[in-house]
């Protein structure tokens, strides 16, 4: 009986020892998941997504090996962003990448715990994304090119290059309403001081951009500001 019990203990111990490495290996194979939230479609975001993958690869993160990526596309319908980001939060992604202003604002409104990394050409402090440049605070950080800060200067330079143009086309993406509003207001203010008229043309996809250029050609607009 003693030898039988000892044998049972040995087998249980052996079984437990064999199971532990399997559990450890299963835990080790779990990789972090990055949520990629974009207001545009997958087709219109090909270059952005490719650059995103290159950046990850340069940091030694390879999709399918040591990181997974969950992409969510709003298909140029910003009203879908809250639902999409809620799904990413529910899936407990490690971080949310928001490569445009609308996505960043939707992500910030959805969570105060999941880290968010944004890209915007507007002022993130004015938008309410971060508290300040040197101390963003909260769970949100990112980069900005501050294109909106120089939009009026771009109009001035364009006027110097094409001084005879009295009407200037302004190509904006209304899918990113916050950014579009800032750009339109800035360039309209600059146009008044220069005595220029601004024709606002909306385009949110590659096809719409082609249509916008065709419309400009039909109306004889020889100068264009792209935001």
C-alpha cells in the first residue's frame, strides 16, 4: 500500500510538472494586441497602414510573431468611430493607434485607461486631446505636424506665385470635421486680408479627390490649397 501511494504521488507530481511547462508556453505565446482605428477605408489607408507596419518592424514588432493588430475602418463615416473604438476597448487591446484627428477624439472619449497614440495636423491642446505639449497627461500622447498653424502662410505664398488668381480652391476632408473647421476658418481669415475668394471643395476618398480636381478644372480655378 505504501509503495502504491508513493507511486501515485510520483505520477501526480510528474503530471503536474509536465503540465506546468505547457501552461507556461501557452502564456508565453500570448502576444500584445494593437488596435488600429481609422476614419477612412482600408483601400484609402494603404500607405498609412504600410508605414505603420514599417515603424513597428523597425522597433522589432512583427505582426503574427510578437504582436497582433486589430484594424477598424469607419469607411469615411465618422459616426461609426465610437462603436468601433468601443469594440477595441472591449477586446482589451494593449494600445490604440489613431492616425487621424477624428479617430483620436473618438478614442479619447471612449477610454481613460487604454493608452492612445495619435497623429494630427491640428493643435492637440486646442482639440482637448492633451493637457499641454510638455505634459500631455492622461492616457493620450502622439505627434502633430501643426499644418493648421501655417495654412494662412501657404495661402499668402500661393498668392505671390499666382497673383492674378482671384478665386482659390480649398480642398478639405470633411470626414475629419474638427480639422476641416480649423483649416477653413484659418484660410478664410487670411483670404479677406488678401482680397481673395475661397471655393471650398470637399473630398474624403481617392475617388472624391479625382472628382474635386475635375470640378476645379471645369470652373477654371488655377490655384489650390490642400489641407
